[in-house]
C-alpha cells in the first residue's frame, strides 16, 4: 500500500512549529487581556494561560475545514480534467495520468489534489485498483462529495456503467452544491461581521470603564464577591459567544 505523508491526513492539522508558537502567543495574549479586564490579576493570568490550548485547538479545527473546502474545489477541477481525458478516448487508468498532467497547469505539485492524483497513479502502478485508491482517498478526506463519487464509481466499474456520464453528473451536482454554499456564505457574511462586533462590545465597555471610571469598577476587583461576579460575567460572556457561533453555523448548513 502507498505510504502517505502526514499532511494527507485531512482529519488533523499538522502545523509548523513556528505557526503553532504564533497561535499559542495569540491565545496567551487573549488570556492576558481577559485577566486584566475581568480580574486585574497576574495570578488570574497564569490560571488562564492553559486555556490558550482551546484557542489553538479551535484554530486547528478552522484550518482543517478550510483545507477540506479547498480540496473539494480542487477535486471538482480534477473531475473535469478526468472527464476531458475520458472524452478524448483514454481508458480510466490512463485518464488519471492525463488529468494529473492537465492539473499541473492549475496547481503546484504540492497542492493536495496533485498529491492525491499522484498517489492514485502510484497505486495503479503497484497493480492496485482505482476503486480501492478512491475509497482510501474518500475515507481520509472525510468529504461527502468525494465519498459519494468513490461509491458511485466503484458501483459503475463493477456493473459497466457510463463513466463519462457519471463524472459529468457528479461535476454538475458538486457545482450546484458549491454555488448554494457560496450564496449562503454571502448571505451570512454580514451577520458574522455583526456577531464579531457584538462579541467585542462587552470587552470594550469594561476597558472603557477601567480607563475612565476606575473608581466605579474598583469594588469588582481584589475581593471575593467581586471575583465571583466577574467570573459569572465571564462565563455568561463565553456562553453568548458559543451560542452566536452555533447559530451562525446552523444558518450556514
């Protein structure tokens, strides 16, 4: 079986050490800001520093989704190139080789789709079947369109279906899905911006009060009752952020 690079595991995010350090630095800065606004305490800062792990985890999850979206769009271009090669009279096996050559004009060799098509070609050279190569690709990607195509392709290969028609139909369905998703993204882009502004407003209010009405805010710091109230406020604040993200995610489905 072909040995794949770590980067071809689409269920996890393998970041460079410098990138990880940068993301942790951002998370620690956020922890410092929260510690100052809600507690004005160095001790609180050190208690919150471990929470930077959740920030980095969220960033990795975001990068995984972005990578999958890019791969899905690249896969559509790959299917179009594959369809053109089949129309030109190439066999299915040779069509992947021709599609790879055509994709070189669109993407660098380091692109995920180039790595995947190259892996499929290598598997064919090792006398593996296209069905198993596509199935492996579908499982590792976790992308619905690729999984559906792999299943339909395997069925058509066994039953002698019209590959050109199947690939064209798959391209049409994928283009429709992507167009719908783009429309959804555009429609909720303004709401995402408003949500980000709303999430920053409470922090801005606290910062304003600390800078211009410090005496008014003084009872909220360095005493048990004030710490408990600020902790409760911080909890409600984070729950509100999570709720807003959940609502936007639901609308984006």
